[in-house]
């Protein structure tokens, strides 16, 4: 099954075209990384996939179902942002549980899912704390936990590690790779960090000015960049 299909997706804000004719298929279980310069449309593309923005034209399917016009909560996706977006007045347990509660999931199921996610992310000792009582790395793990408990078929990460310092960034990257192996869900991950892109990706999508410049495995792009722009992003000599 294909987790995501984008067919000729365009997005304009007023007269400004931000996404131009994006075609992409992501397979179940695949880890796809979007890279490209600031302002090239990476976040907008994630938001269009998530349903937080409507595409101006083109078709989007998630798990084989067309989702144009379907609200974010019903798309089978979960999104993790750079800014965590945790609720300050809720403890870790309730922050993780909130999405499932809003979907009307039974309490026992919610408790099971939260326990499982906090085990995976080593958050068990912090369940009663509020976000202000956590480190940046712990907060980001809560944000990831909140996504995991919903068991989405597709995870969307928008530069999730860019607020963390270098050593935490590496640890969290390794955790995300381990999660991907154990969850076998499809993941789309935006980063401007070359190491993250090269180590996490099954395939990398290079975006430039709202278009797909090249798609390939890290090795394909490294060894055969389509042009200097792609080479510049992945650090291969050009
Ligand atoms: P990236 O994540 O790659 O840095 P974005 O997707 O955030 O890029 O932005 C792509 C372009 O779209 C930028 O020029 C940005 O200013 C513009 N943009 C993003 N969101 C909006 C919006 N809500 N209204 C108008 N322009 C927007
Ligand atoms: Mg962005």
C-alpha cells in the first residue's frame, strides 16, 4: 500500500506560488526527508499534506483514500513541530493523551498507548510533570509521544530537532530512527541538517522554489546530483 500520493499539487498564497506541480509517492514504512533552502516551501508542503492548508489544485491521497477537503484529524497523520506546541497547563501524560481523548478513544486504550509511548521514549518518570519542568529534549520527546499514541500511518516532522543542542540532536535522531524501525509507519521529515538527511532517509526530496528538484536515495543524490544546487545541499563535490 502507498502511504501518500501527491499528484500535481500546487499551492498559492494570493498571487504567490509556493508549491508548483508536486508529484510524489511515499510507500508504507518509507522514511522520506525533504531538504531545500529556507522559504522553498517545505513547511507549506507538510501543512498541505496534513490538511492545515488546502492545496490550490492537485490531488492528495493518504493510504489510498483521497483526502482533499478531509480535516486534519481524519487524515491518519500526526505532525511534530520544531516548537513542540505542548499545552503548558497539562502534564506529560495529559499532553500525550489529548488527541486520543478528543477522538473519543476509551480510557483503557488511552492509558495503554500512553504507557507504551512513554516506555519507548523513556518518559515514564516524567508523566506527572508539566512542560515547564522538562528539558528541551524531553519536551520534544513528549511531542513525538503525542504523535505515536495516535498510531498514524504517516508521521510528518517539521525540523523537530532544530531547537536542540548538538548532542541532544544526535541522540534524538537515533531515537527517531529506532522508532521508525519499530513502528514501521511512513515518515516525512523536514530538515536543513545534512547529517540528519543522509542518515535517516530512505529517499531524499530536494525542493527548490516550490518545485521538486531531484528525488533519490542518499547515495544516488550524493553520487549523481542532478546539478550544483543538489550537490550543494548534500555536500558532494561538484
Ligand atoms: P520553508 O519551510 O521551506 O522554509 P515555507 O513553506 O515556510 O518554507 O514558506 C514558503 C513560502 O511561502 C515563503 O515565501 C513564505 O513566506 C510563504 N508563506 C508560507 N506561509 C504563508 C502564508 N500563510 N501566507 C503567505 N505566504 C506564506
Ligand atoms: Mg519551514
